[in-house]
C-alpha cells in the first residue's frame, strides 16, 4: 500500500515518540508540543533556552511541523528535520536530510537558514522545496515564492566554503548543488512540489529517478538486471495508488518490472 502520515519525534533527552498516523502534523509553541488539532504531545523544559528536536519520517511516511516562528514544513518520505524548540534572537536555523517543503514566516530581523547536503539556503520569508537525499547525485532547491540565497557549504562544520560563492533564486528557478559545483536553471516547479499535494508528476523524467521516488514512498528496494534503462516518462499519478496499481501503469511503457516481497526488479529489455 502507499505511504501515509508516519513519523517519529526525538526529544533532547533521547526519548522517541511515534506520532499518531491519524494526524497530519505537530506544532512547536512555547513550552509545549501539540498535534495540529491542539491535543498535547509533550512538554519542553522552559529552563532550556534552546533544545534541539528531530522529526523523522520512514520510507512511506510524510508529516508536517509548525516551527516556533510559525514557519510550516512538510517532510517527505525517508527524511529528517532537526530544529530548535526556540529560535535564537539572531537567526532561525534548521538542518535537513531528505526532502521538505518550507513556507517560511517573514522576519526581517532574523533570516531563516536550511542546512542540507553540501549547501545552505538563506531567506527572510518565502516558499521553497529542498531535495537532499543521500542517494541522489544532486541537491535541488526549487523556489516557488519570494527570493532565496543559496550557498555552497562545508558538510563537516556547516560553514560556507566561500563568502561570495552563492546564487540567488527567483520564483521558477532551481539551484543545483553537485559536489563543489553550484548552478541554477528555470524549471516547472510543480515537478518538484507535487509530492506535497499528494501526487507524482513526471515530465521526461528518467526511469532511475522515478524508481527512487517509488522506493521511498512504497518502502521497497530497487534492483536492476543489467544496465539502468535510459527511457524517460511523463505523466501524473495520485500517490494514493497502490504499488501494484503503479506497476500496472509502468508496464504500459517499455519498462519491464516485477515485485517479489519488497524487492522491485527491473528486468533487461527483450
């Protein structure tokens, strides 16, 4: 079956809470953490000025969090967001592994920064998507609204490599980080934000990239017999469809796949 609302919340004292699959998100406010319908979840020690929390989704899971400043974050499958229970007086900093969509509350006195694989995004108030999965060769930042500045960053200490080594993005642009290379291009933003609205959207998308998304959402492992297919596919599919339903659609293309347990095998072309 497809994924759903699944996540865990790790508190500063090491406790891990499995979040309710019947809810869609949590809210960090003051000294309390609640579900987005107001039901209490946990308390944060008021004596601790800045406590780090970690929201993690498994393969097949998504969840939302409203941060202390009102910023909303949608976390995609197999992702982790590390953030403070209270932001400092000078900046708002979070750390991301995987993929998330950010709707940042504007604050002219404190910039909002997202640190992910090899890069740092800095904004005041905007909406953007960051995809920084470890099994993807590139980290992609896609801007929907506002304006962002994207820096290359040292992954070891999260400091920018060079002060002037950055690009600025306007809506409809995507910044791409690959190793120590940073570039930007115009894109169809829906391709990179469709997951937040509950569907897959492909436009001449390579099969390998499509199957990476499939593996995360349906919690399966992809294996290839021979070379990885070079085909690309286009179309949109609701993420509520079962894996077997999705495979039936894929089989209408030239891709030959089979499922054994949680192993999805892509067979050689005849």
